[in-house]
C-alpha cells in the first residue's frame, strides 16, 4: 500500500510556513505524511560562475535553516517528521516533474501570499497548470493564524 503524502513547496516566505503548518496538522489528523520540497532558483550571474555558485550555496544554507526551524516546531506540535528534498532549478518544472513521476502525492499544498499577487507558483498551478495535475492543489492563505489552521485542518 502506498503511503500518501502532502507535498509542500517551501520558500523563504511567511505563507510557505503557514502552508507547512497546515499540511503537518492535516497529515496528523488523516494518518498521512508530509514532504517538503524546497527549490533554489538559479542565480543570473553566468559571467561570474564563482559568484553564482556562492550565491546559490548561500540560498541553500538559508533555506535549510528556515526548514530546520519550522520542522522542529512541527515535530514538537504534531509528531510529524517531514521528508525534506532540496532541488535547484526552475520551480514550475521541478514541481511538475516531482508530481508526475510519483503516485504517493495526496495533494500539492501551496501558501498564497496576501494581496493581489499570490505568487508565481500559486498562479501557475491554479491556472494553466491545474488541469493536468494527478492530485488536488490546496491553497493555504498566508494570513491564517495557528488557531484558524487547527480549525480548518
């Protein structure tokens, strides 16, 4: 039997943390697990390869620190220990490939930034990329507080 997971896309943004908190609480209530996919976007300093590599490494370290602090809190609160994957490249392509190659994704969980622009990943996977997904997309508003997350999850 396949263990179904909530796939959360992690960025250095408050709404990503809200999405991860929601997914962990939902997973705890539905006997599922959580997978965190963090994506490091390539830097545009091709002429300076050493600078580009240093910037990408710095981004990777920042992302790992963000994930570690958030995951530590979640394990304490829910007992859920997410599986963490960090990839480099184009977010849309990486997410699409990850979902299409697996059959254990119960839902793609995305945090939406408050305001008029929810973010490029949310726009894509709720727009032109939505109809071809093999799983539902859960959009978690970035303004939810812990009490509301607990109620809704």
